[in-house]
């Protein structure tokens, strides 16, 4: 134990310098790792933003429930009109087919 204390006393400044050097190196490495992770985070955030924007534009193109309901009601009304015309024998199926193809 006596040799250890004399070793520490004679080389104290070297041990302290090595300790501070190791602390400085670890801080530098940590800062580099943080900078690297921040760069990766920014890249992923940018790519996710572009994906989110494209998803938003695609969802705007989808029909709303009101427009689907309105289209369904229009088709059902047309069907009822065609059915009524067929029941009254005012028209034939081929005439209805021709009207439908003309509307397309």
C-alpha cells in the first residue's frame, strides 16, 4: 500500500492529465454520436413528411360519405324510373340500355 501512495504522489499530475484527457475524448465522441443521430433523425423526419403529404393528397381524392350516398340515391332513382317505364311498357330493355350507354 505504501508503494501505491508514493506512486500516486509522484505521478499525480500524469494521472489527472490522463483522466481529463479520457473525459474530453468521451465528450467529443458523445457529441459526434449525438450529431450523427440528429442528422439521421432529420433525414427520417423529412422523408416521413413527404410521405404524409402524399397520403394527405391521396385521401383528399377519395369520395366523401355524402357524395357516395348522393350517387347511390341517383342510381336508385334511375333504376326506379327504368323499372316504372318497363312496368308500364313505355320502353324496352334495349332502349334503357341505349340510354345508359348514352349517359356514359
